[in-house]
C-alpha cells in the first residue's frame, strides 16, 4: 500500500511500490497506468508550488495524460510527455536538495522506454526507474532522507512543524508533582544565624501570602 506524506504547503504525495503499481496495471488492463501518470505529475506540480518554482507549479497533469492517451496515435506527443516527465522529476529533486549523484537521468529514463520499449524487460526497468526517483523527490521535498527505509507513519509533515510534546523523567507519570526543592522558587534556602549557632536550611515556602514567623532571640553581645 502506498504511504502518504504531507508537504509544507499542504500538498500530499505517496511513496509508491513499483511492484504494487505493476500488479494494478496488469489487473486493470493498463487503466491504472493513466491514473498513476496523472497522480505522479500532480505530485510534482505540488512540489513546484511548495518550493516556489513557477515552471513546475504551472505544469498540467491533465495535459500530460491527454498526450499519452489521445496523442498516442501521433506517436510524438506521448514520447515528448514521457521525456518531460523525467525532466520534471529532476527539477523537483534539484529544488528539494537531492544531490546530483542521486538525481534521475531523464535521457536514460526515456531510452529505457523508447527504443527500449520494443523489448519487455526495459519497459519494466523504465517504470521501476522513474518510480524510484519519484519517491526520492517526494521524500526530499517532505524533509525526509531521500533514500532509505519505507516511511512508517501514515503521514509526515515537513520540517519546521512543531513536534509533539513528550514527557521526560519522573514527570511523565500522571498526577506526579515534583518536590518543592525541584520546583522553581522551591529550592532550599539558609536562614541567617541568630544566636551564633549553625545555620539551618529550611525549604522556602511556595505561598507568597505566608506570614513570617516570630523573630529569634537577640544575639549575645
């Protein structure tokens, strides 16, 4: 199952599994492919909006799907759309701070499909390759490590969002109140000696309205 992440601007994306996508494409007789192509392009558009890149933010996922679905009769539009998809992934990765070594190669992605598309294995490699780099772009845009283990939370927010408060130490137990010596204003203080004897430490009262006690006997001359 795809795992959702959330961008700082409010956009959402999914970390997808290549094998799940392949299975859905086979089961739905390739219908899922067109839905997938719309979703991934829409996610890249959200990254462009999140990073303030007008070029990427103004891309049209619907037009990309139309080029694949309708323009297939003309051969050129789908090929151009697929190449531009690779370029958009690379742009999103660069905007999100992905290192050059981890960025997609749009030319390689295109070649794996055309002319590699005449062979069965390269087609699978093409979709594995672009899915991998789509996930890298989404992870980086959400402030997660670009590569690594799958996301374990249903949704993650971008960096800068306040982290949930967690209790530490003994105070995590409900109803626990630290002693006065551990609370601000409750530390032990020393009473000044009044009759030449050693000073005695007494806890300072937390009650601001407490009245002082009677004065001690006068000190010996």
